C-alpha cells in the first residue's frame, strides 16, 4: 500500500507555474516535471511530457522507454512550433511494482529515498555544477551557491533523442521507506537535512509532510516554482 501527498506552489517571485506532477498509486506512477522556456512554453512542455509518460506506461512500456518516448514527442512538438522560443522540461519519475521500484530522471528535478532513518538522493543532477563536483573541480559544499547551479546539461526537448542521457536506478523499497520527488524550487530553498527532518516525521500524514515542506521552502528563498510528491511504502 502506498500513502502519498502532493502539492505545488508558484513561489514568491514567479507569475506562472511551469511545474507539473502526476501521482497514481493504482498505476504505481509518480512524476514531477519542471518546464523551461517561459510562460506558455515551459508549462506546455512539462504537461506534454507528463501526459506522454502516463500514456506510455499505461500501454505497458518501461519507465525509461516511456521517458524517452515523451522526449521524442516534445522534440516533435517544439520542431513544429511557429516561434523560436525553446521548450524543454526536466522529469523525475518513480514506478512502483510491489516491493520493487524503478526511477528515471532527466535534468535537476530530484528523487530522494528515505529508508532506515536516513535520506539519500537517488538521482544525480544533470547540471554543470554536478559535473564540476564529479570532476573534482568544485567543493560539494559550494555547489548550492554556485552562480551557474541552474545550468542543465540534459533536458527533455533541449537535447536530441540520440545523445539524451536518462538517469535510472532500481531497487527494493522496504516497508516504512518513502520517496520524495521534487523540482529544484524545493532544493533551492531547503537543505537535504531540512527535508529529512520533515520527511522523517512519522507523526504526520504524507500530505501534512508535503504541506510542511512547501511552507518551509516558502519561508526560505522560494524564487522558483515548488513541487513535491511524497510516496510512503506501508
């Protein structure tokens, strides 16, 4: 059984919300997408990818194949647009089947796993800053404040389908564990330790935890749209 909470907020400085999400425990699918390209472009891109992934999963395709197919649909849509503005989106997706899980991601929307009293980041940001950290050229402690921390190296719609790198991981989710899927609006405003303190509160329902995460992020910087899904495995 999966208990889940979900929520999104435009943030304190944006006038539109280019984030979107999907949560369906019956299908075992949870997804967050953070659109890029400005109003009417970012929100279109994230919604298109959301719907395309859901459709592909419903038709029986695997999660990575569904994300890749959604990216191809977005490229086709963007190629037929009448203007030259870019249209792209991140995606962070979780598929549950019994105790087994599979995650896939593109961009810097994140997937965390809370298990055995600790929060671990399962995804790895497709960003310039993450590449600098991996190459030993940047201290990880400075990554959150780097001026180019929002520069992505991978995004659906912004990367041709052939060289597109889709991150993925699989594993077993123990009873009592939980997954957090979020856009970077949450992680820009909250540290992993702050997220862990809220997610680890077993006295709160999953939806209450999400509400607390959104409020905590809004009390921080909250410059960007914020979207969070918390899925608990009971």
